[in-house]
C-alpha cells in the first residue's frame, strides 16, 4: 500500500520523525518555494517561519497542515477552510517553559544581567561600587499581563512567588471573579495597566487588533522606571517606537524574544544597552520542543487517518 507523502519543511525533534516514518513517506525537497516542495503531498509539517497561504493550500490532495508551534499567524486559516485543509498547532505543552523565559527576561532586564556580562567581559569591572549598574526590584512591584491565556496565567503564578501585585487586561477572554481570586490578579483596561505597572509582559496572539498594540502612545503611558517584555509575536510591538523610547529613557528597559520582521531586528535596538535581545527561544527547552514536535506529528497522522486532530484550528474544515 502506498504511503501518503508528507512535507516536513524543517527538521523537528524526536520522537516526531520516528512517528512520521512509521506511517508516511517524509519528503523535504530542495525547491525554494513551499508549494513546489509540497506537490503531491497529503500533509505538511510547518513551522512559524513558513508562510502557508492560498498557493500552498490550494494544492490538490493536500489534507492537513500541522504547525509545530502554538502560534499560527503564518497560516491563512480562511484559505485552509475554503480548500477543506485541516490546520493544527501545538498548544499547552509550552505554557510553563514560555512563562519561565518571560520571567527570565523580566529579571535580566530589571537587574541588567546582559549588560553586566558585557561589562565584565570588556574588562570594565574594577571592583564593587555602590552605584554600579543599578537596576529595579521585582519583589513587591506591579506586573501587568496583557493577555491572560494559558501562558499569561502561568506567568501570574510565578509573579506571586515574588510577592508582586498582578494586573491583567484581556478583552477577548476576561477571567471570572473566581478565577481572578484564585490567581490573585486584578483586571484593568490597557491604558490603566500601562500607567500602573512596573513591568508589562505581552501574551496575546497576532491579529489585526493586536498589531502594534504597543506603540508610541502606549509607551508614553508607561513609567520611566518600567520594563516591557514581549514573548508573544513581534508585530505586537512597534519596534521603532520601542527603540526610540528606550534611547530617550522614557522606559527603563525591555526584554524582547520576538521581532516585527524576523529574523531582522530594528537597528535602533541593536545599539542599546537597556534591552535584552533573545533569538525567539522562549519555548526553547529540549523537553518542550521535543513535545511540540511529537504533537505536530500526532496531529498530522490523525488527520491523514481520517480522525479529528487533537489540536484542530479550523473545525469548519472538518465539518465539510
């Protein structure tokens, strides 16, 4: 019996490859376009840097695109549904890992860890001084979480361990009073959250409404001692406006893991000491990335067997 062909656009981690190899013919291809590489394929295992649009989704015989990521703004869901192509992602398994990293960026930016590392390596450290590389305290400070989904909630739990006051804003899915009490968080409109918070951490999906959610006007609302962290999607922040605010001292620092035009970074950010720049690694632990690869493979195999995938993004395509 002929096995279905599946394009794996980029390598994934074990056990994903073994799961796929047991049931499908895996292809990678050398053609520059994803469409050309996916010709004759019933499925695609994609990643966030792969644009999966109309030209790919209209391929005859394509049944499923399994994104190895929680985000899926690289997939045109409307086009997938029109063509009856299932689309899936890998939510849940990266919540705690991403929240860990967001908190790491909070601490690194607040206490100037990356700047201190450079300071020592460049031979500028000549002994203790009372005013050397002074940062901001986390304990007892106010954290504002923009987007209180799974990752935002995980971050809130970590913040409580530092005796932080936690505010949140989320118009799409606000918490119930019971959930707020359980997490120890208070809801605020975005404007008030930005004004009150010592730290602001972004955890929203990229949509037309969230693109440049944080730009010049929003940065002006923040305290000059405040710190911004983004582990969500790059275009949620106007990078040029952020660089200008950091350079002018309008906010104290930032920790950034995602970029508006990845892999490019706004040149204005690269020359600043008061921003910690990470290469999109918030979910980058061995265990988490392996589990993401496994979930992507399981989603894809379920779809090819005619079963509803566990993490289906467009149930309308399944119904039709």
